C-alpha cells in the first residue's frame, strides 16, 4: 500500500512529541512493508526531496508571506505570527 503521511513535525524538525511520534509511526509502517512518503514543512536547510531510512521525505519550503496579512486576515489572527503564516500558506497552496 502507498501511504502519504502528512505531518507538521518530522525529524530534524521535532516539535514536542509530534515529531517523535511521526518518526516512529512511519518506521513501523515501513517495517510492515508499506510504501510511505512523508510530507512536512521545510523550515531549514534540508533538501526538498530526499530518501531517509527507506522513506521518501518531501519538504516544501516555507515562505514568510505575513506581509500579505493586513489585506486578508483580521488583526487578531495576525497575532498568531509564524504559526498562522504556515497555516495560511499551506491552505493557500
């Protein structure tokens, strides 16, 4: 079976337990013989497409588009800062 695993955090970008959980879940799926592709944001210098431990990891770059917020979103949502930027960009794409 081919599985698309979408996660907010995947090593080396580990946020609390989500990144660790994602890594272990993917590892176990691969052990069961599944073809897993991980999709996760790229906040750093990682390659956008790589094979890591028999898993294809696709990390699209995250761009700061917060300058467009005043025309699109109200001030209260803009206070979410980077988290809202990522969420907004993900939904925009």
